[in-house]
C-alpha cells in the first residue's frame, strides 16, 4: 500500500461487486449517510456531534465541506502530519482549498475502492500509512480524518494505536452529515488534541512551552483571530497582572499544555464546545464574549478580573485607560448607514457589536454557528439595540434580510455579496474583508470605519453599472450561445425575425 500525497491520487478502479455502502458520498443524502454510519457502529460519535453542534429547526446551513476546518487546524501546526480518508474527489477539493488558503504542507491520502472499504482492508492501509509516517524526528502527532464515506462505512479509527514511536495518533470523524460547519470542525480536532494533552499532563511532566512559562497567570484565548488581536488583548491584560496565553487552535503540540495551564479561558468564539469541555474537566473557568467596542471591553475586563481574582481596583484602572482610547477611536471613525451582516466564522456577533458602537444601523446579524451560553451576552446586547440575531442562519434567511431591510451595505458570504451587488447594493465579503482585521480593544475600535464607509460610498457606482448592464446575464441572456436562435424566451413570438451578425 502506498500513501498518496497532495493531489497526485488517481480515482480508484471500480469494483465489480459493490457492497450496499459502495457509492455513498456527498450526493448520497444526509439521512442515508447517517443511517449507514449508525448501522456501522458510529452512533456514539454522531450523538456526541448532535449534542455539541445542534443544527436547529432549519437543519444544516449551506457551507463549504466541514472537514476543511479540521484540516486547516492540523496543517497550521508544527510537526503535525495530516492524512485524509475519503473519496478521491473530496480529498482533491479539500487539498486544493487548503493550498489556496496558503497551506505549505503535504496532505496525505490513503486511496481505496469498494473492496478495501467493505472488507476492512482500508483500515489496515490507514494503519500501515500511520506507522510509515510516525517518525519522532519529524512529527509530534499524526492526524487521521475520516470523511463522509469511511465514516458512513464505520472505518474504526479508534482502533489505531494511541502512539507509535512516541508520536501521538489522533483519529477523528468529520463527516459532512454530522458536522454542520467548517468552523465547528476546527473544534473537533482542537478538542481531541486537548483531551489527549490533558491526559498526558495528568499522567506526569510534559514538555515546557517553547518561549518558557509566563511569570503571570495566563488567559487562554479560544477561537481563530486576526494575528494582532491576541497581542492587543495581552496589552489590556498586563495592567491587571495577567498575560495572554496560547490561542486555541494552537500552532504547536506543546502549546496545548500551556493552554490547559491557565487561570481563565476566554471563549472569544463561543462554539468550541468540545474544547470547553476539556477546560472544564481541567477545572478552568470560562468567560464568554470579547473585548470589542467600549461596552464589550468593559464587560469583558470585569468578567476576566472576577474569574482570575484580580482586585477590583486594578480592573478599574485598566478600564479607565482602555475605555478612553476606545471611545476616541470610535469617535474618529464613525460609520453611518444601514447594514445587514452574516457569515460562518463565529465572530459575527462581535463584529455586529463593533459596528453598532461605531454608529452603524445594524438591522440583522446572521451566523452559521449555533446558539450557546457563551454568546448570550452578545445576543442580549445586540437585541437590546434593535438587531435581529439569527443563529444557524440559512442562505435564504440572509437573502431575505437583505430584501427586507434594503441596507446601504450588505456584509456576508459570497452568494450574499453577489445578490446584493445585482441589486445595486454595496457588499463586502465577511471572511476576507471584515474578519481579517483587528477587532479587539483600541486597535479594533477604528478598524472597520474606512473599509465600510468606502463601500457605502460606492452606491452610485453600482447604480451606474446596473443601469449599463440592465437585462444582461439573466434568463436567455445568460451564458454564451453559439446558436443565436436559442436566445428566444418562452414569451417571445416564434415568428419574430432574427438578425444574424455572423458574416
């Protein structure tokens, strides 16, 4: 058996006598995939995911393959090898997307066909591949991820060795029919790693952090953020006698120990349920929300101070210093206009808070992530300001909000941006243009004003473009037609003379 890497794998040959489970894939239907997975012994995994990541009454949001989230976490970690087990087309798409987003590391793939899948040979091939990879000189951990088909077929990654030659082996199932979004898939891997690291720490001494241990109590930050945000948070914590600890998902295995050895956990992104469970097992208090805007920063510093037993006087001094700077930054970059906002990163409510404090009239905030107790303070604050908050927002709900509120600016996912611009409404892609900016403390307070105001000011340009291209790109004017006679709509007279310009 050879371990195929990156996108070099060819499609496996078809089997002449496929099993009933053969052919299950993203097109097979969620209900059928779940049924097959439960029959194959994956009920415990699916029940856990259903509890950790509830989908809500409208089922699963439209999103990219969830496995991209866990794959991205592993590829960002030092000394960590990643192996995918799934259909070749899925692996191709995931590796392509990962490299598009800057991954500079090989993605391992164990190819299979219906025979090796059904007979159990696939598991043996995965096991062989893991043994080949487990070189302690190169890796601290090897992550093996089951995608939809191996999960539905019951490939038992739990039977892999816990470690080989001192290299940790982490096996996870990340099926699209069990994990709602790629953001939550990050938590699946982060939680599994924290669980492994917590067990190691309970058994004896563990590896010290690369930069050494802090001489002050630390605050572990949970959730992927703009790189400057942890630095800003650290600056706000310093006057309180605290330090910013690692950010989970971490960039190195030894940081997991450091993350667990903290005074407080800051749930910046509130949906990391599996990770929070490990911190609770370690006896660490968890604080929700984040230091965004004036109100958010004041409440967050109070909560962190209380959880870390910081004297109220120190907390008050820190607030006095920070809140004045934040108020000044907000006043210096005011935002005027009606906005609808949606996304799938998990920071949507935080961004909405910052926009409201900047002066924006935010009418709708949709997030693909679920409602959790750690986001309650943000939801209550936004709703008190007249913002409609929609958890597990579907594309239809986000589009309906744009139609209902007719915003001056729509912030959202790619299809939201597309639909808004078709209606001459300025729009910004949340992931690349909004969440990729500092949001915390004084640095975040003025970070959105320029880009948001510039977008709103482009309204007249969109109206001009809409007028110029009116009627193009829809119905029989969409696409490229080689035969101009096919451009006749159903409502046109069949006898209307045609003009041919192909001379």
